[in-house]
């Protein structure tokens, strides 16, 4: 091959991505393009441990992203059931801490093509629609779910972390731990501002 053609091919290689330019102007698949796509792990059962009725012990940071170390503690109840057709699941969170008759709704939708969950939240205080979804997946017993949002008019990343401690725990023992964090600096630092521990009080599906 002529040295000039070799030089042109060398310059073009970074631009070709998954294909390589031949000396005759055609394209052939590169080794990277020939690699089969990684199989998507079936994560559709990752939230099955939540099915049932729960008591939650909650801790909420009184002021967020303000250097606060004061926490408010309160209890809530939660009921979870699967959505039809394997779409995911939903649960209803109830407490009188924020106001009498407070209700929060979480809808979790699973995408089998990507293996990712989208978690949507709404409540009966200030939201007239579902919040932007937290998107992520489980790796073993830990699930991480992020979204870009705003807090006090400034951009933040909101992160949920679910940790399954013992999905079969009963008799007042903690089954799972949840925490919410904000990052105001694109993930460089995180402030945990809400946590809860889940204790199972019933195995049946919610009936609301």
C-alpha cells in the first residue's frame, strides 16, 4: 500500500468509529463492531421484595444543602403491589408528618430492553404531576437511581440508593434501607437528606 494511503487511513481511523476505511473506499466492520452486544440482565424482579405492607422509620434533614446536621424523625406506612403485565410496581406512602392525610405515590416502570428502572414520585402536597424519574438498576443487593432536577432554583443530581439487607426478614427486623442524596456539583459531593428503614408488617398486596 502506498505510504500516502497509509497516512490517510491512519488519520481517518479515529473518525470511523465502528468501521474502518479500506484502500478502495469501502467500509468493513472493525473488531469492535463485530463484538456481540452485552446481554441485558433481567432485573424485572429486583423490586419484588417490596410487595406487601410496611412500617417505615424515617429521618429527614431539616435543611437541605445548608450545612445542617439536624434531623427530624417520624414513622410512616407503605403498601406495595405489582402493576399488571409485568410493567413494574407501585406503592403508597402515608404519614401525618407533613400534613394530616399526606399520601405519596411511587410508580416504578421496568424497561427490559435496557434493564433499567424508572422511578416516578408524586404526592398530595405540591405536585400536580409525576416528578422526573430516577433511572437506574440494581447490582447485587444495591440499587442506584439518579435524575437531574433543581432545588431552590439551582441544578442538582438527586440520587436514590436502595440496599436490601434481608428480603426475608420478619419479626420487626429491617428488610431494606433507603436513602436520598443531593449533589449540587455534578456528583463530586453528596448530601444525604432523607432515609428510611423498612419493616414488614404484612405479606399481602395493597388493596387501595
